[in-house]
C-alpha cells in the first residue's frame, strides 16, 4: 500500500520525517482517501441518468457541501453511444431545478468505469441483468436505484420508467421519484457514515 512513496520523499513532516517513514501522515494529508463513486445508469445516458447525475451533484452542493470531497458522481448508459447530448426536455427541467445539463455527453459502460464504481444504480431490472451478465464480478455493486439501501417493504421496489418521448406528466412523475430517491439515498449514506 505504501510502496510508491519516493516521489513524496522531499516533503518532510514537522519532525523532519519523510512520509514513507510515517504512513499516518498520508492519511492526514488525505492522500489515501478514495472518493465514494456512485454511477447512475439508464439505457442511453441522455435522460434519466443524465438528470440524476446533475441533480445529485446539485443536491450534495446544497445539502452536504462537506461531502463533495468524499463523493464522486458519474453516469453512463447500458446501451449508450458516446457523445450524445441530454434530452432537450430534461435539459429544460434541469434548468428549472437550478442546474445545467448543457455540457452533458453520454458515456457507455467500460470495465474501467465499473472498476471505479463503489455502487452502480440502474433504473430498470433489465439494465441490472445486462450489466451483471457483462460484468459478473461487479454483482455486489449493481442495484436498481430503489433497492439500494432500501429498508422498507421489498414489494415497494420498482423500476423507474423512461419518460423520453412521453408526455409532461411522465416527466413530472420521473422528477418526483428521482428527487425522493436522491434524498433517501444520501440520507442513508449519511447513516452509513459515508457522508
């Protein structure tokens, strides 16, 4: 864990000790703190996961500002093509809720992203199954969003349907569920001591 410390040997602590001789210095310096990485995912990474990515970052900023150094949010699509913009309706909805998806570009899943993730939150059961088939070793970190840290009746866990191309009511329902889930998940992460 401490093998590669030669590049830090010119940073002695107050007693003149090099960090390599006192590993706890690394912890105080924050060099071994890994951010807890949440990947939100949907089919194409242009509507649900795009919105949730932006909203989670905004929610952290407003409600847990100290946790932004502890948590990293990413998003991807189970069947995404790289580089697509967010859905125009969801961009508009994001602006209404105080954040922008103007620079969002879709990303597909990669082995690297799966390895980086501490948890992967998908919208639908088929997405979970597809990712488990592609990345079987990641089975302990892939959840439908509503089942992650869920403590109530398992019968209440459901998919979060795709509102793309649907009417305004479908988008409103998605936003209501998305906001409630983000609030619940961050509250539970707080209870778990992650934030």
